[in-house]
C-alpha cells in the first residue's frame, strides 16, 4: 500500500494562498483517484478535491472550495498538489491526501490555519 506525506501548510491571513504537496511512497500512476481531504476541529474529515488518473484528469471539488482550490497531479513525481487561493477562516483544518475511496492508513497531514 502506498503511503502519503503531506506538506506545505502554515499560518496565513484571509485572502492569501498556499500550495500543498502530497508525496507518495510509490507510484500513483495506477491509482484511479487521488484526493485531498481536511478535518477541522470538532468536525468529520471531508473530501475537498479529487482528481482522476485518466488523460482528462477529471476533477471534483466540494462546493465550498470551487473556484478557489485547484488539484493537480504529477505521476512522474508521484505527487499531488492542492493550490489554495482566497483562503478564509473556514479553510482552517488539517489537510490530508489519500486515494479515493481512502485507504485505511492516513498520513500525518499538514496544518492550515487562516487567521488575521
């Protein structure tokens, strides 16, 4: 099973941007869907964005991030990215990447805090 390590989180002000990276321990080229998830304090983990491995690289976004977040993947680098723009306080959470549907094991996640 692949393992994933997330990075790129941090403390930013509302309206700013961050780019998250997720590096897999093995190849992601055979994984049909990769996703970014997040878990805010006191809330359940939710799928934020998903990307397919097909040549069209079809994507899905939860309504709350549409138009602000962009997911992409580099099979050559075994890496999935999440570009997050126009961040607001409701985006504060620990962000994780995983297959979709997710594997049982999760990486450590990366903390994103949006605060003025």
